[in-house]
C-alpha cells in the first residue's frame, strides 16, 4: 500500500498513516497481559518498517503526532470480554 501511495501521489501530495498500533498496547500495566495473545510478532505497521517502505517508494517523513485513541482506560476484564477481543484484532472502545 505504501508503494502504491508513492506511485500515485503527485508532487507535493501527502500520504497519512498510523504506525505502531500494537506497540500502543504495551503500556506496562495489567492490560498488557490481556492483549498479549492478540498482538502480532513483528507487526507490519511498526514505524521503522513503514518508514523503510516509504523511503523505497520515494516518500519521506514530514511529521509525527501522538493521540489517545478510543477505548483508553478499559479494565482488563472488560477488554477481554467477547466479542470485543478476538485473535488478530484490537478490541474496540
């Protein structure tokens, strides 16, 4: 997808994406234990990996930002309750 964005963007175009979504769930609390089985090994959206693909497509980083996404502060019991927690998916807020 990153390579395709690099191919079709005109000069001055902008490609915006999020990275490191699995890393956002490694927060050093009891919720980590609940999410651990659902996180990917070597996530495909790791910042370094996405940046390398972008560079190969002729794109360069412009900026970065942080945000607190929906569902922050859930208790482990609530986060683990089906159907919100399924393999390979981040439970919704």
